[in-house]
C-alpha cells in the first residue's frame, strides 16, 4: 500500500520571518498528527534555510523545494541545483507544476531531466501532471495526463519509478475552488497508476483546491494517497485540520 503524504506547496508566499512564525505555531501540534501521514512543506527558496533550521529537531515534518535545475552546477543564473538542496536538508522536490510549465516554459523533457537528477541525488521528486479545462472539455484528459506521466519517467526502470511521487493537479482546479469530483479524480489517478511499470507502488496525490473540508473525500479513494496542497498549507490551523482529516480517512 503506498504511503499517504500531505505536501504543502507555499508557492511565492512567506518571508523568512513569516516562515519562522508558521513553524512556531505548526510544529508543536504536528508532533501529534496521525503517524500514517507523511508531512512535507515546500517553502520558497529564500525560506529553505529558515525552514531547515526549524525542522532540524522535528523529523515528523520533511522539507521540500518547489523546483530544481538538472545540472549540479554551471552558468544557469537564478537556478538551484540538487547539491544545494541537499545541503539544506531537502527531502522532496516538486517538478512539472503547471505554473512552471505555463509561465516558465517547462517541458516534459526538462521535467524528465529534473526527475533523473533528483533521483541520482537521493531527493524524492513530486511530479505534477494535469490537464487544462479545454483539454477536459475536448475529452483529452486521459491521454494528456498519462502522456505527461510517461514522459516524466522516460528512461527509468520500475525500481527507479518506485522512488517518485506523482501528483494529479487538474489545472482548472488549482486555486479556483472548482475542485475535481473525488470519484473522477480517482478514476484518472487509476489510469496514471497503470501507465508506467512501478507506479502501482507509489503515492499519487491529488491537488487542486484541496482543503480541510474536502480532503476526506479524496483520502478515502483507493488511488489517492494524500494531497499536494496550495493555499490551505499557508495557514497552520488549516493544514493541521487537513492532515487530521486525511489521516482519519486514509
């Protein structure tokens, strides 16, 4: 049975001071969270050091990053490498998020390069896939998300694939409040689980307007192993409630 993960993606939110305040409020309560739910927080790069310091004595919560470059070093202004993330205690890294694809021209090919670099470095990639509203209306959802998943994992054997996490995030549901029906999300995630050998054993997370009120409907589905959480992860009270509800229904 794949493990259950609650991963918070803070996107471009929180200064270092706000990061410290979040963990001051969150960590004492996180120690009492359901043990079957792994907790990952992915702050912006400028707060990774602050988050690492806060989490050093709290193994219950793991540090994530929001992006990475596939080269270990080089003339890539503004980029961050796997060795840099490792030095800060990063255990997970999100790649292929729709905002990266949409605004920064990230492609299936570069996602694949990043996945491979992270696996070599010992960091777990959280690979995000999802369709636009136009693709869903045209009936292309299944083909789109399975193609993205296969491309991200191209060249990996089943054992390597088992080292990743997938996240299904319908683009039309991200930050809109129009979350995907839980049964439909489960159906799509079942297709993802069976499109590449090895994915049957990995956590597949739902993302897209997931919150404390609706997380139980997702966590109770057979192909959904937690959530990649955006806005609800910025508030320690909301994130605690979400993890508790996910844990009860996982």
